C-alpha cells in the first residue's frame, strides 16, 4: 500500500520536472525530439503502473485466476518486451 503509491509519486514528480524542463527548450525541433523520447518512456511506465494499480484496486471476487494471469503477463512480460522495440525504433541506425 505504501510502496506502489510512493514510487508512483516519485515517478510522476520526476516526469513533471522533465516536462517543465522540456517546455523551456527554445527550439521547436528540440522540444519535439525531447517529447518523443519522453513519450516512449512514459508509455512503458503507464503500462507498468496501470497493471499494478488495477491488480491491487479491483475487488477480490471479480476476475479470478485467468484475469491474474493476463495481468501478470502485462506486468512482467509486456513492459520488458516493449523496451527494446521502443528504443530501437528511435535509433537512427535502425531506421
């Protein structure tokens, strides 16, 4: 109960600071590139935290083991699988 919201708050504050810094970049091309990088990270973070939060907030009688299996796949496999694809697609050499 303490760890998940605590890390979520730290992550949200961190992204808030990053976005505030990006907004101070004078060139539109620089802002676009920074937001592009930040959005790739944010997608993975959102998938990770949304599965965690849904798992612990939902009522115990809803879902069942099948739902838990799907959530654990999202939590453990999908976030790890997305990382190489997101970062390699942004790589100029891969393009």
